[in-house]
C-alpha cells in the first residue's frame, strides 16, 4: 500500500497522476489520521482530475482537497468512536467474572404478540402454565448470539458448545413458571426483567441463579436482543437457609456458615439485631470503601443504596423483622461508597433467627456495574442516529413525552419544530446515498448551532429533523424556525463537482396542557408540514386545528406513526397464503406459499398491508419493512425447515426502494448465509412498474440470486404501459396476472381476453402464470380453461398467521 501526505494542490495532483490501481492511503497535513481510498472516493477524485485536464481549472482540485479533508475527518472521528466503543464492550463482556450471554428473543416476542391479539395477559399466562411443551418450544426459538467464558464455566460447557445454545435444556421444567412470568413482562415491553431460577449444568448439577435480562434493538425496529446476566447465588442461598433454621443449627455450625459467607465473591455485611455492623467480608470492604472503623456503626452509614423499592436500608430491615423472612431488592440500586464512587448493585437482606427471635441480619449484594455499563453502551448506540449522531426517533419521543408531562403538571409551554428537507430524494438519486448522508450531516450541524443549549435535536425520519424547544413561546419558536429556514436555504451543497440548492419546510406545534399524546403531536407536526409543502414549500407553518385540509393530512401521517410504533415494538407478524396449481397433474410447485406482512393493532386486530404500506412508501420505510420480512421469514424457514421439506417455494415481496439500494442486495446475501436457507426454496416477487423504473438494479439483483437457485415472479403484470416489451428483458420465472383483470373474467369479456392474452404470451416466453384474486369456483374453472398454471386468492385459501402451531403442523405436513 502506498501512503501519501497531501499538503497542497500540487501534492494531490501528483497522486492522481499516478493513477495507481493498488490501495492508496492519503493523509492531509494538519488533519489527524488519514483515509484509505475506497473505490467510490477514488473514482470521485479521478473525476476531478479529468475536469482539471479538460478545463485547466484549479477549482476542481480545490474541491477534491476539500472532499479529502472532509473524508479524513469523518473517517477518523467515526472509526475511532466505533473502535473505542466496540473495544470497551468486548473487553468488559469477555473478561467479566459474571456469566453473561447475548440472546435473540425476537421469535418469542413475535409469538407473544400473536397470542396477545386473542387473549389478555392473564389468559396468556394461564395458557402457558398449562402448556409446558409450548414453553419448551418457545425456549427452543431463543437464539444465542454470544456468551462469555464465565457462562461456559458456569454451566460446565467449555468443551460442549452445542449445550451453550440449548436454553430449553439449561432451564429445567420446574422453573417454567418463572419463565412464563418473564414472557409476560417481555410482552409488556418491560426494559428490565429479573427472575430467580435454576440452571442445569452439562454435568447434571443444578445452580441457583439470579437472572437479569435487559433487551435492546441494534437498530430501530430491529430484532429483540437480550443482554442477560446470570449471578450464581447457590452457595449463599444454601448458607442463609441453613442460618434461618434455628432448630437444627448450633452455634458452631452458625459460625462456620458465617465464615463461609465471608468467603464468597459477593459482598456480605453482617449486623446485630439493631442493625449495627459487625463484619464486612473482603468484597464488601472493597465495594463500600470501608476497610476499617466500621464495627458497630449503623448500617445506613456503611451501606445506603438508593432504589425505587425502598426509601432506606432500615425499611428493609424492618420488613425482615416484621415477617421473619428474607427480603430481596431486585431493582438495580445505586450505592455511593466512602470514596465517592458510584456502584450499581442488587441486594438481599436475610434475618438470622435464633430461639424464635432475630439476632442479626445478613446483607448480601451483587455488583452489577459491569453489566449496566454494557447496557448503557448498547442503549447509547440504540438511541443515536448513525449518520448525523443526533438522537433518533425513539429517543426523541422520550423527550417529547417528558415535555408533555411537564406541560400537564407545571403548565409549561414548549414547541415542537419539524424540519422536512424538500425533494431530498433528488439528492439521493443524483449523488447516491453517500452524498445524501453528507448533506444530512451538514444540516444537522447547522440546526444544532442555531438552537439553544437545552433544546433537543433529533433525526426522526429519512429527511426529517425534530426540534424540541423547551419553555418557548410561539413567537420565539417562529423566529428560531425562520433562522433555520434561512440558513438551510442559503446553503449551497456541492458534491462531485455539482452544486445544489437546498430547501426546507418547517412545521410548528405548540405544546401546552391540551397536548396529551406523543403520537398525536407528531401527527399534527407531520400534517402541518404537508400543508406547508402544498402551499409552495420553503416556509414555516404553525399548526392550527381549524385549518382547512389538516384532517386529511393527519390521516396520512397517522399510518406513518402507527407503522413506526409497530417497527419499534415488534408489532408486525407474518402470514402465508397458498398458491395452488390449477391442474392437479402439475406437481412442479404443488406446495407454493406467499409470505405476507400484517400489523397488530392496539386491540390485537390484524391490520392488512393495504392500510399501512402506502404510508411506508410515502415516508421511505419500505427498505426497513423489507429487511424485517426477509430476516423473519428466513429465520422461520430455518427453524422449521425439517418440518416444511414438502414445500416447494416461499414467495417474498420486495419493493422498488429496496432494490434501488446496493446495501439491500448485501443484506439479503448475509441472510442466506446466516440462516442457511436453500436458494431454490425462495421466490422473490417484484412489481412490474417497480422493475421497469429500476431496470438496472432489478437485473443485477435477479442475476445475483438466480445464481444460487432463487426464482422470481413479476407481480401485478398487465398494468404497465409496455408490459410485453419489458417482459423479454426480465428473466423472471412467473407472471402474476393483475387481480383487477382476474376478478371479473366471468362477467367482463374484455378482462377475460386480457387474462387469456397475458397467459398465452407468458407461455410463449416460457414463463409460468399465476392468477391473483381468485374468489370463487367459477373463476377457477375459467382459469383452467384458459390454461393459467396457478391461482391464488380467498376462494382457495385465506391468509393464515405463520407463527402458530397450526401453521407449523399444516406447512410441515
């Protein structure tokens, strides 16, 4: 690899003149780090070189140097931040003495969401408690992403890697009731779940553990991952139970038990019956900072954790004294030790019973600071937009919720600004996503500099920024919005030698005591931005509930909000519908199913895609939806592959937005590798209009995945202006005749002729044909007469939920 330091234009010109094919590492003087030229960046610099040769202009090289400096700074900043975060995470996770795993619970969560549409939480719990086999099956769907060495040792699986992922074997059936409680908390989106359970070691032994589960998503709307910590409490439980049994324990045994407690890895404090400290074990001394001078001090001076369950440690002791039982504080507490250090922990207080009275207390606590630090890092990454480094939509909604509560309680007035970049898709289409990302970074920087220090700025959509102006009157909010609008519109965006004017539309919603819902205030902001755009864009618009046209705009935004909520909370489910041969003798694809997406509503009802997909198209959420469908469909197929060997083909729909992204092709490749799904089991469906509008990308995608055996189907065929002409170009396997023709072939001779014509042309081109919207036997009989190969519709089979026992039995038959 050649390395170059660029100090001036001449240096860059010299590098470009070499036209080297091997990687080049360029460093700009006075800028830290450097940048390894990617193919895209090298091509950009070469383009500037050609401009210089033809126009003899130094401006092109100046722009190239500017681009290089920008890339150098960007690369250094992002790479160093990511490297530091990943290095710290890996170090803590791998070296921690606490057994930890990262687990994927998305399948369990999806199943619970499906059950939630039929039953209430109490009924779900009763059903699972009566169905241990279903609990076992759910545990089998939990995928182990990673685990540290301490966990391997805890379950005796250092040399038995297969046992590490067998959660249904590790957790005995006697603990299924606790796991059902965890399932219910998971269904209720609890951020932290704690249970005391047993773990079965590979050698057959049992260990009592305190399990702490904290879930997160790697990206908004992504899979439900759990960071799970398992604290072994076997020894302390055994000893404390022994100490509490006053009829069998003599003083010698009691002393031996206390000595054993002092030797365990957890912090242990013993007190007398008044709560004055008698002893601290070495771990307790280290964590509290009290190495000496603690004898007969009140416990609250030595150990005073703060949590949301108890006001002070004396309350816990009082509870023990009243009930003669151990009290466990399983909410994470914070302890400020003698040295002023902050420690996060959970603790248990056990009374020492002697002659039917309490002679003292044992306080045992776990230091959970490491796992909390890991979780904080995960949440920081989760709450941050990866491009602009601003807060993302999910984090911004938390700030909006706090502002609404403040307005309701204190009567404060805040303002929400929604900044929408006009025609942002033009920048992406012209400059590619790299150029679009740079523009977003620049605008984020502008906005951040124009608001006050206590205001909150976030990127809440592809081309939308949200700003929460705290304690801000309407006039002040308008002034800030105008300043942002003027700054954005005075900005000239330059990329690859091209310059662009940037425009924006800004909506303002005043947040006072009348505002009750985060979703509603975002809907109001989105609708007023739409009004601003219709009025000519490049303007600031204040929300007025009486304004004409707002109701319609609110309805458009409503589905966007619901869909975003569904992505954030895993409220999407998969369905399937059979594609049936019209001729019983045709067995090439006799078991062909289309995978369909549904949304779960607030009352558990299934919302069909026709309700929310238009909003996904309008707000550029289709790539995110397509990723969700591909990943979850592949995961289901992998898990049930042994049951569904009789199924010839699964069809998955793809949108034009996704096919237009190079990253989506790589994503699908990664899914094939991760889930080991045979390519010959998958058929990708693409609509005719989408294929025509993205012909180059579509052909590249088809070529790549036909190479591993995938089939392709052209959906909604017959609606395009030049259908037959484009059909010769697209190497698809199936034509799905648009349902608008099929539905009325028994009543409309023109529709009959259209279906017949499409079928004939398809067969001439060696494509199989599929008729959609087949709703009765009369239509089916006419399709047989015409010679259409396959049929699909409610007259054959209604869509069924994929993630059910019935589906597994049916599709596996």
